[in-house]
C-alpha cells in the first residue's frame, strides 16, 4: 500500500426526503443561482417545479441553463460562464446526471479563470478557487456528485478531456433514489456499467498489499451485480435503486483508490470512442473494458484478473490455470453486460475500424505517449484493443 491523503468535502443528503435540505444549503452560499440541467426530463417528472419552489420561496434569483447533452459540450460551458459573470451568480446548482454536473463543474472553474477555461483542462492554466457548486442527482452513473472529476468534449476537434482537481468536489449533493425511477432501462443499464467501471479502474493495480480496498471494491461490485436485474425489472423498487445509487457515489468519491494506483486506460480509450461517435459512455465501456482485459491478460494481468474472476464472478479456483480462470471471468463479465442488453462489440453499434489509428494515436498522445498504469499501453497497443473490441 502506498502513502495517500484522503479528503472528500462533499456533504451528502441521501434519501426520500433529501430535497428538504436544499433551502438550508443554498442559504450558505447566496441567492443568485445558475440552474444547470439537461433536456427537460426534470420538468416532466416534476423535480424542476419542486426545486424552483424551494428556491423562489427563499427569495432567490434564478437563471437557467438547460440543454446539457450526454458527453457534455464546451460551447455550453462558455455560455454558463458568461451568464455567471453577467448576473454575478453566487452558486451553480446542477440538476441531473454526470453530464449536467460536469458542465456545472467546468463552469465554476471557468468563472474564476481569466483565460479560456479549456486551458484548465489542458494543464495550461491555474486557479486557486472556484464558484460554489451544488448538485441534485437524477442518474446514478458517473459519480460526479461526489468526485473531483469533470469531463468535457470540445466540439471543434472532438477532443474529450478530463480535469481531476480538488476544486471539483461539489459543496453538497442531494441524492434521492426516487428521482431516477423514471429513467429508461437503457440509461439505467449504462449507469450500472459506468459505476462498475469506476470500481474496476481502481481495482486493477500493480500495488501490492491492498487487501482492504480490494475487498471493499469486490463487495461493491457484487452489490451492484446483485441489484442490477431487480432494478431493471422493478423500476420503483426503492431498496434496489438505493443500493445502486449509493454504490455509484462511492465508486468515484476517491475512497476506493486510497493506497493504490488505478489504471484508467479503459476510460481514456472509451473517451476517444464517445468523442468521435457520441455514444453513451456506459455502452462504450461495456465494449472496451472486456477487450482491455483480454489484451492485458497475457501481459502481466493474470493474477489480478484471476482474483477478480474468483471473488466477483464466483469462478472456481479448481477450474484450471490462472489464465483459464481469468478468461472465464471476462466471459462472465461480458455475459452480465449482455444481460443488461448492453453491446460488447463495436460492430453491434455499427462502428468499424476507420478511426482506430486516429483514436489510438490521440489517446496515447494526450497522456504523454502511454496510457494506463496496470499495463502501460502505447498507441499501437490501443489500436489492437480497439480491434479486439470490434468483433
């Protein structure tokens, strides 16, 4: 186990009555609010009206920035920054899933930076504070409601980049599993894949003697797997939804990465995919992660992949060699994704190899020539993984 510092400053209000805490939280930061949300689902479900009533009863001034898309775009971030400056906004409140929250994060960073906010994502700019951000979660998936991560896509060149800094932790997040009851099954399934991917990125490490975190990640993965089908079959099963929702927050709140160095190659490979093809992040991860596992297995990944297969998917140790056990674990992971009606091959979503060279080169170039820590991958390795994911 390596040295670490852990601090997560986000206050969580979780449960059926969590929204009752919104007024008290808002009053700590000010009543000039930018409300950030997506395509209007919060209006159809009635959540928008509940939030607005609380804010207006406080005497708040609210400006709205709707239209956040999946794989959130830089153009809307620019618009939000301009609105915050024009109206002297004191708090950004993001209502939705990871895309709305990441848009909010980028905005609160950009408001406090004199230059182009994209500089911050490229490591060219520095800030020492951000505007306060609060969130109301409606899609358990990205974990952005309790994380230091933010991912934005620049439309001009389809460049999708993450910014991971302590400034990105929201001041507070309100999480009511009921707010995700109305999600389409596809979105729920994509969220489940994303949650598991955040755990697996941390699980696959070369750091030894990390049993506590290994066991915590394994337990969280099993919990998600155990509740996945029930959540899909019974959309209003609060208990199952609560398990999935809280797992999503814990998966990405940095606790599970303490004492270890995670991999993150699969996320970076998928970011290229969803930047170019605008597919759902979870769907892309369901395709990329098994392909990555197959590629790293004979390159030093046997022991950890076999442990994953045994402890998470119940592959018997007596089945054979570590490689055979690991391959069965990958097969069972793919079968689980298929049970969620997720794709596990690129051809299933009509993607061919025409962009593999460009995506692989860009993926490796973004991080200095190699991507991933479990098994470092160069551009040629990335290209081969895309081909493994093809068919």
